[in-house]
């Protein structure tokens, strides 16, 4: 039990402890309050400093909460958008702030669009920077950073001056960048010919890594002394005279050792006082153009060599040298397939090592015989990029390694029928495959080589076949298909007929049985000679064997009556009496006829149908001829009637002339017109020349018709001159029948005299085939006409190569490229090669070249690019009347 006194004693220490605790608590509170006040003061000071810093930052800063209300913004933000600071209180919504910016005229876009943009950025987590143009012309860069809780902070910076300064710097930098983009050489030199400015193209080809490495150098630091001195003299002349040098062709060798042709222009550089400070130069690489000129001239030369029957070895050697002139580090080779079809023989390889060409001469073809033997075996191109690694060269690697050849690309040379003639190969000392340009050159080379080789083989084959039939001396069955194929192609191109005549002698076995085989052989030779005498040189008489013959009548008119006349002539000649020893015989024949294209479009079909028609002739009693199709007989009467109407057309004045202008390609001037005849048939209307000229030619009516056309063309030309039009040439076509007339020159003289036209304004057009029928007569006649002052041109040039060998002897003023080569000249590389070669060849022989059938802008562009002289065709004008020609010329004036 605790006593009172003891409680008092106990309570006194407890009270003292509480007092102490209270005192301690008070002191602790005061300490915490002091610390808190100090912290608050510190934070307030920091906040003030941060606010001061934010207000003094050059960028505008704003903080927005997730509810799109402004938490904080600095003074610069208000200044950028022309808003008074007092109007940007915390708590404003973004929409309200945008309205204030719109009112101040500093909005970057419509209010809704801006709000949509900000919300789009806030929907993600990545920051976004964009440039905005204000309506007052200033440029603002905005950096917007979303926060995870939906709030965001953004900076707004006025970069107007910075953008302007950057533009000035960029312009300075872009000047060098600009000239570095120029692919041509571009430079500026001072009066001492030191480089002041150069572009990267010139620096790189001069062996310098940086354009600045060129500054202060001269041409003596870049080129051989002789070339540098030449450039120095040219530039000093520009600086002293003030006269520029325009498109000067120069040859240089760059730092890599590659030769280049340049077209250089150098002009004086003047200051504001017109003083010459230096010169500016630019040079364009024309190496490709120069190579194209070499290629085009080379093509023309090779074509001329082929046409002149130059030795095949010389043609192929020239072709290989032409290929090598177009490429760097390439060696060309042609191997020819031997007659046995199993070995390759040396053709041409002017730059390959002789020991190597000798070693591979006679190599056999096979599946693993290097590039060439394998290409012929496969009948496809074989590209070997690395001879050392390729298994095709395993058996020949040791042979070729001694000469350093590392790659070989071989392509079979094919005939037009697809047979292998040989192989063309390109060798290189480096490991690589052919580039695109080299592939195109391979295609061209194999095509030309194929033409040359095939021409030589054809000549050899024709010579062999001409003597193959020992008895008659006629071509045999092997040549028949080739001749007939050529005739079909020609007829296809010129809308003509080919007539196949199958002849079987009647009762020939009886002659052999009664008079002996010697008598039979003699009869065959006599009949063969008679048939040859009845046809033209362009036709073909073939002995199939025994008593069977086939005649191919080439380039026939689409007229059954005229064909029948030829057949009757052959039949009559066969039936002439034959004296055999003591006996006189009269042979007869059964004859069958088939015509292309009515009775077939292939050689096999035509021969089969002609053979069938021959058997029908035998069935009808022998000694007659039968056409394969009965429709020919039905239409024969109609053809006969048309022929009679043609005889009366001159007397009825049913013929008329149209005129097609001929235009100088360079000046666009009409310098001549070609007279083209039309038949105004009273019932059929206007009849095209193709429908009646062949008939007129065969019947001889072409002579009076041609005489009328000549007189009318001369009369009209003189009438144009009398009307005050500038003098021009009128061109008149002369047919083969007219040209053979002995009094042709006299007819021309009469036409000129009757019209009063000077001879120099008349040109006569003749065809290649016409000239080749009798070259001596043709040259003599043309010389007589030329002595009068009349001009001669060759029409449809290019349809055959036979006349080229004699072309240089002809007194010809102009060549007309056949329109068949112009039709696809814009796209067809073969037609382009032929056309450009003919242009070059004609001009080398001092002849003007005119292209006929020109219809499109692309054709005109090709002709201009290839330096053709003249053109004719629908691109300028179709054939029109004399009055329309007069109107056209007056309009031109």
C-alpha cells in the first residue's frame, strides 16, 4: 500500500519529466519550423530563379496539364505570339490561348487544325518537332514533348534569322555542289592559266581526290608538255583577243590512262569594268559520239567490201579491228565452221597472239571445248568470266594461260536460216563478264559476220550447183528451194507473184527405148537450152531429174494472161523439131502451174501444187498446160478485158499525174517533185499503178504510157516556172521496158524540146534490178542522158546488194533508200545499220541520198542524226495535184 507521501514523491519526478519533454517538443517544433521556413525560402528562391531563368530563355516555353490548361509559360512565349503577358494567366485552356493567337494574327493554322495536331502528338509518347510559318512571315520551330500523365511541355523558337543565315551558308556551299553535279568538266582559270575553280568531274579524272587540290595548278601539271602547250596557246589567244573558242574538239588522256575526246568551249571572264580576269571553260565528253562515227563509217566500209566481193578474210579482219576500236582491252576473233561441221578453222584475229591462233586452228567442237567450241556445240552464247576457274577450259587452260587471257565470251554466228557458220569471241585480260554496250556490239558483229560468211558460202555453193548437173548444166533440186524462197520473199515485199512451172516431157521413155539413152540425153540438153532462152536472167530453170523440170518465174505481174503468154512461149519452144542423128523429133510437154500466193505460201506447197497441176495436164491428153486453181481460168477473161481497156486509156485521156514533194532535210526546202501516174478508169475509178503498170510493162504499152508521162511532167514543170515559181526538178520513173528502147534518149530530147524545159530540171529514176539486167547497156544509156544534162537517180536502193559492186561506175546523182528500210528504222537495229551504211556509202561516192516513205517524226530524227540529205513521204505531203503543188510552194514563200 502506497502512502500519500510516497505518491507525492513519485509524482514529482514524473511532472518534471513531462515538463522536460514538453520543453524538448517545443524546441524541436521550433527547430522544424525554422528548417521548414528555410526550406520554403530556399524553394521560393529556387522557384524565383527558375522563373527568372525561364523568363530569360530565348525560346518560348509553356507547360500544360492533362486537362489542356496552362500551368506555366514564360515571357518569350507571349512575345513570340504577340500576346500581352497579362493575358496568359495560368489556368487558361489551350483553346482559349489559340483564340488569342488567332486574334493577334500569329496563328500558324486554323484553330481546329492546330488543336487536332497537338492532341495527335499527345496521344503518343514520342516528341515531335515541326517548323511553322506565321502569317507575318516569321518562321517558328516547335518542339512538343508529351508526358505520361497526359500533360506536356513545349518550346517555341523564332528561327527566322537563323533560317536566313543558313540559306546564305547553304547557297555558298551549294555553288560548289552545283558545279560538282555537272557531269562535264567545268573550270575557271586566271590570266596565268592557273585553276581557280574546278568541279569534281575534272578533279577526279585529273587524279585529284578533292577539288581544292586542283587550285593553283596548270595544264602542265596534268598533261604531256606538247598537249599542255597547245591548251596554253589556245587560252592565251582567248585572253588576249577576247574571242571565245566554241566546241573545239580535243583529245586527252586522263589520269587512269583512258583516252577521251572532248568538245571544249572557253570564254573570257570579265569584271564590272569589262576587264578580262581569266576564262571559264566547259568540256563535254564526246568519245561515244566519235566511236559511233567510227562504227558507222566502218559499217559502210564493211558493207562495201561485202558488196564488192572482197575476200572473206579481209572482211572479217576489218570487222574485228572495228570491234576493237570501240572497246578497251578487248581482242576479237572469228572461227569458221569447217565443211565437215566438226572443226573450227581460223577466220580472223588481228590482235590475238599468233601462236595462240595457230594452236586453236582446227579445234573440234564439243560440250567442253573452251568457250568457242562449246558455243558452237550448244548453238548458244557461252560467257566465261574466269578462264582459270571455269571447267569448260580445263583441257585448254595451260595453253591459254601462257598468253594472259582471263575471260572469253563466245557467240555462234548463224545464217538467216539458223545454221551455224562459225563463232565470234571477245577475249579480255581481266576477269569479268561483258557490259551492256559490249553485248550490243556482239549482236551487231555476229550479224555482219553472218552476212559476210553466208555470202561467201552462197557464192561457193552457187558455183558448185551450177555445174552439178553434168548433163544440162542447170541448177539442181538443192538450189530450187533457195531460189524459190528468195522469190517468195521478194514477192511478199512488193506485192508480186511467183509462178512455179512443173514440166514433164511426154513419152520420153519411148525415145530412150527406141533411140537409146544417148539420144534421150541429147534431147534433154536441147530442151533445157530452149527453156533457158525463153525466160529472163532472173528466172530459174531447174532439172529435178529424168525428164522433169521446174521453172521459177521471178517477180511476176498479177496477171494470168501475161503468165499464159510466157507459158505458151515455153511450150512452143519445146515443140520445135529436134534433129537426133537420122531422126527428126517433135517433143511435147505436160505443164502444171502454181502461183504464189494464191496456190500456196511455202516452197513445198507451191511445188506440190504445180506437180498436181502437171498431172492434170497429162490427164487432159498431154501437150497442154493447166493452172492449179480453176479460179485463174475464170478470171482470165476479166484480165483480158482490162488489158484492152488499158490499150484505149491513152486515146481517152484517162491518165493523170500526181506530184509528191521531195524536201531537203537540213533546210526544209522543196527542191523537187516526183511524178506519179494514176489511171482514172471510167467504171473502176482511180486505179493504182501497181494494178496496171506490170501489165503495161509485159504488153509493151508501158512505152507510149511512159512517153506521155515524160512529156506531161516536163510540160507541167515548165508551166510552174512560167507562173513565177522557183525552178525545181521533176522526177520521172523509167521502166525496164522503156530503158531497153533504143530511142529512149531521143524521146527524152523530144520531151524537153516540146516543153522548153532545161535538161537540168529533169531527173529520171531507174531501179537496181533494171540496171543489173544489162549493165553495159545501162551505163551507156545513162552516160548519154547525163551528157544532155539530165540527172539520174537509183530508186528502191538497198533491196539487193548485187549492184553495189558496179555502183561507183554509174553516172548517178542520187540514191533513194527503199522505204522497206525506213518503215521500222526508228526501232529496228538492222534497218538502222543498213540505212546509216547506205547514207555513208552514197555520200562517199559523192551522191546525195534521199529516203522515201518517211512518215513519222522518229524517222525524220534518225535521218537527221545520220546526216541524210533529203526525204520524201507522207510526213511532209502525200502525192497531190499540180495545182496543190503550186499552192504549197506559194505558202512556203
